[in-house]
C-alpha cells in the first residue's frame, strides 16, 4: 500500500543509552522517555501541518496520525495523513482528462463547471511547511526529553 502524505524524523539514542549504562541504569527508561518525546514532537508537526490544509470537509486534516517506532538504537516519529488524496494535495498532480464520461464535473465558488480536461494543480506542501513551523517546538520537546532522562539518571545515582 502506498503511504499517502508521510513525513518522518528519527534520533539515534545509542549515546544516551551508553551514558545511562555508565550510571548503572537500564536502557528501557531511555527508550521510554525517547518514545514519549518523539510522540509529542510528532504531534507538534502533525498539528502544524494540519493548519496548512485548506479543504471543505476537514477530513484530510483530521486524518493525521503520529506513529513512533523503535528500531535498534533509533527512535523514529512518522507523521502520516491517511486520506486517499493526501499525497496529491501535498505534492500536486498532473492534468486530468475525462475517460469514462464526456466531461469532468466540478464546482468552484458555487458554480458547476464541465470540462473535458483540467490542467495540473500545484501541491500545498503542508507536510514540509508544518515541519518547518513546528521545528522550534520539536527542538524544545527533545530538549525537555533530554532533561527528563538526565533527571532520572540523577535519581538513580
């Protein structure tokens, strides 16, 4: 299945886990805190991206999800918009030609139009814009996560 409208980012936690092991604490605490931080960071990105989506129903903006996965020493947050047309809205599309009917039917500003073909549509790039807008909040979230890990390590000493 093609993933519609997806943006991801990841962090290598191996150095943080090495530091935790020096203090005699286990890696699961670090992994748990990193998952929590990445989930929150992904939520900031999802919310910022949704603000750039302008459609009638709001279904595309509501379809945003954050998935956090841990693979080895890497924690990844993936922001995904699951509406079937998410990729087209984000990236744009080429021209469309009527194939099963004589004309395409669509509505613009309350006026019904019929055309044999319509030209390309530029993408909105809501994922890229959202990631850029959320960057300060993501950075702050990851710094807070680091502080929580450090506080937990201090308690363990």
